[in-house]
């Protein structure tokens, strides 16, 4: 497979300014600059890895507004409502071209040096590391757009290839690159050019095999035989990420460059999503009373209380099981990671409290009004825990200042992830464990049991969040979350059809009871199952991947329909989700969720023939709602 896509960037260059290539050409033509034999591959590797961490410009558009929104990690409609932004896509296409150009150029230079006998003893290993990173970059780009070129020819535009061909290529490439690594050590002083692993070849091998597991599992629903074969081959190496010390991470730093935090833009509210909230609530049975200090105890509500009902201000035209209610306090029990990932409104002394945007007092303002003719109702969100379904809430939303202002009114993302002082995670040990668990459930040889891998994945993530003291009780709990799923792996009893809950009429203060109904996820087993082992695995994987791996969360939802994503509210029709209507909003359907990014107009306009070929390989219209090859149809 050597050099099969050495010119993949050529297609992307049709619409992108490949600054890396231009700079290299300048080096070649300048009599005072380094020549091809002197330029070293490690510089290109560093450029490709560092760049893909995403500077604030592209991170806001892609990581936050595309991936976190599509993966339902925060409250924003955007692409979750079917809306694509061509400007953002064009920039991402261009940025990706630069990253791929850097790694491809480095490989080409190094291979020429080796061919001339000018390479170092360790040059081969740097080539293989570059190939592994290139595989990730291609997978990321393909998971967003679909078909891409993997073969290019001198003097002509490259031909695009199907997603299937891309995945087969990537799996071969990862296997071959790992096999070709030799025993020659890479000097320690070069480690500064590798922000992830310092050129530790053993860690790169582990990452490559973990990537093989991830990509193989992506094929599980459309090419099960290939998926099983490739997955088992990667596991058989016994060299993949299981220790946190081997996680693929890149340290962030304050400022404005490629290492600045991907979630650092202060104007992005990044509040708790309804999807996460429904998964968090009740899961694991860990009481809020055991997690929170004395100041919060009086705000904790009984387990059978759902909140205040505001029919004039909260949309119920969604299958969000919590729709219509405002919890005027804190939940009785909640996944212990929730209070670590998000801060409670009004908890301004919390070290994780985020005051963003810092130029306003919005984050510390917890009061808002529900506007009504009979007299406005003021709500204080201090020490409460809520979220809202995305979508169009119509007049109800306009009159609901809790939803129109958001910041300070619902739990906000911890400052730990916003201050550019953490490390972005590209692959973590818990993902390996959850992949092993899923493989075992499918009957594949994963070298472990599904339960052991599942519990190891949960424990690994609990360790990351520093809540390990709750792990035993959590893993032994048969309490259901709002989606009808429990944490105990062997507890597969389905929840009852409905549960009686208490509420208070928000307008009159009258107490009442309601029948809480667990949502039906028609995307998975026709909606007949809520608590089987695969649902548990993907639910835990989804929660664990918050907030660093939103693309993987989106990928799993597209692949399996798991975990449960609520439909956008439709008090008014959503133009970009035309199939979601007032008659079917209680039913899940792939047509209600984004499936990909349309190709940028710049590509279409630069080479319409290549564009038409890409769309043909896509197998559908170039739209947000067209599923990729490996996704549910």
C-alpha cells in the first residue's frame, strides 16, 4: 500500500491554499534554504499533529458547532436541526488539506532520503508514525464528508473513492505501518516534535491498533465479516491502549494558535444538553446528597418528583421524556460525572465555575422570567438542574427567558475544559474497553468478557473524572435513567411502560401526578429495547467521551442509533428537517438527525466533475441527511 495516497491533498488543494506545500516549494527554489535532503520529516509530523488539534477559528466551527452539536454534547440546534454552514465546511476542508499536505510531504521527503541512502537510522519509524497519523486524518475527514480520493495520478486530478474503499485502505495502512516499525530508537531530543507521544514507538503501535479497533467496529452494521476479522486481528496483537498513560492526548495552552483549547471561545455557551441530561439522571443510583456539600442539601428533590409544569412556556412537541417540566432543585440521584463535567447554576464559588462570557454578568445571573399576559413569573435557576430539547419552541420559547438566555440558567461546561489548560483527548483507554465489550457482545474474540471490558471502561473513565469512590455502587445499580437504561451490566430487565411521578403546576402551585413514559428509540431494534447490554455499553461510551470525543459520539449514533437522542422540538416546522412533523415527533427516524457535512461549494465550483463523482459514490444527494456507507439507512 506504499504511497497509495501520497497525493490525497491534491484533491483538497483544488479549493484550499496549501501553505505547507508552498513553503516547501520556496525551500526548494531558494539558494539559501535547506534542500530536500536536509529537510527532516519530524517537522512535518509536528505540523500535522499540532494543526489537527484545531486553532480557535476552526475549533469553534467544527469541534464545537458541528461535532458537539451533532453529538448532542451541548444545547445548540444548528446542525442538529439539519442546518449546514458552507463557510465553516469550506474552512474545515482547507484546514484538513494543510494537515494532510504536511504529513504527506514529510513522508515523500523521508522516503526519497531513504532511497538515496541519506535517511537516519530512525527515519523509517518516523515514516510509519506519519502513516498512522495520516490514517486518523483521513478517517476524520471521511467521517464528516464521505467519499474522498485515495489514489492520485501525476498530471491529472485524483479520482474519488467510496467510503468502503477508504476504510479498507485505512485498516490496511494501520496494519502495514505498525508491522514496518523497526527497533531503531528515535532520539529523545526529537520528542519535542511529537506533542502526543514524544516519538515513543510502542505507544504509537498501541494507538494504531486501537484505531484499527475503532475503524473496524465502524463497519459492524454493513460489513460484519470484515469488521470481525480486522477487529480480532488488532486485538490479537495485545498491543493497544488500556492504560491512561498511553492515551493519545495533546496539551492545550492559552492564546490563539493551534494549541489553544478547542472549547475556549467564551461566547459559545456549551450548556448541558437534554440528551446528556436524560442519560445522567438516575443512572447508577448515586445520590446527589452523597456528592454535594451542605449548601445544596435542601435543594435536592425526592426521586419521584419531576418538577414544575409550565405548559405555556415549555414545548412538549418532542419525544424528550423530560419535556414540559422545570426541576426547581437538584436531582435525587445522578451519574457522578455530571457534577464534574458541568457546574450547577449559581455555584460561583466552585473552582470549575465558568464566568464566560467574562465581559458580562450573564453566567452569575440566575433569574429570568416567563412572560405571560396574566403576569410574568420570575424563576430563579440557582441550584437547579435542567436542560431543554433543541429545535423550534415557537412562541413558547420566545416567552421563556430561561431558554432564550441559557447562560447562568442551566448547567454550564466546567471551566476545566474552557481555560486552555487541559489536554485534548483523541483516543482514551476507556474507548478500547468499550470497543472490546461491544465486540464480545457480538460474539467476536476480544480476549475478555463483555462484562469485564464494560466495567473496566467505566472504572477507567471514573478514574479520569476522579469519582472512583462511587464505582462499585454505580456498577451494581439497577436504577434506570430517563432513557430506561441502568448501569449494572447483568441487569437487563426492561423498565415498566410508565412510572407515576409528582409535579407542581407552575402557574397555580397545585400538586399533581403524571405518568412518566420512557422514550421509544425506534432507531434501535425497532424501539423494543432500552436496557440490553449493547445499549449499556454505548451509553457508557457516550458519557465517557464527553467532552473530548464528540465526533465519535456522533459516529455511534449514526451507526447504531444509540444512545437515545431526543427529536428536536417542532412548535414550528424545521425547514431543514422536512420529514419531522407534528404527527410523528414521538417516533425516532434517521431523517430527523444529521448524517454528514455536504461538500463545500468551493470544491463543487472548482472541479464539478470530481464533485459529481464524489456524490455518485456517496449514493445519495449531497445533503446533511444522506447517510454514509457505514451508517444506519
